C-alpha cells in the first residue's frame, strides 16, 4: 500500500483498487463511492475506513463472514467466481454517480 501511495497522483482509492485486482480473493477496493456501503455492512464509521488500521479491521470483518469462509463450491463453474469473492463485494456497496 505504502509503495502505491508514494506514486504521484495515486490516492487511497486507486491503491486499494490496484491491490484488489492483484488479490481479488483477499482485498476490498475502498473509495468514496463504496465507503458508505462498507460502513453500513461492517458497522464501522465510513469516514474512518480510509485509515490503514480501520482498513485492516474492515478486512478482518470480511474474513469472518460465513459466505467468505465457506470453501470452494462443488460446481466447477462457480469456482472461478468464488476466487473473486472479495472483489465482487464492491458491486453491492458502490453507490452510482
């Protein structure tokens, strides 16, 4: 994260997006359009989710979810989607502009 944030014009939202693309099974893309949704789901303050420690707490919240902890599906066609389960949360929390 720190290495990405040290690049000119790369903010927190872009950094988390790039990291999520690298690890769609483990990380969440967090930006202005998704903070409110993630805050509501995790019961954390949206205004503080961008702080590194609170982002870690958000990830711990994710890893405790029953749907996240379940093993891979037996249906081989669903395994490909399951591998992106963390990154796909963004589709449900992102507010359209």
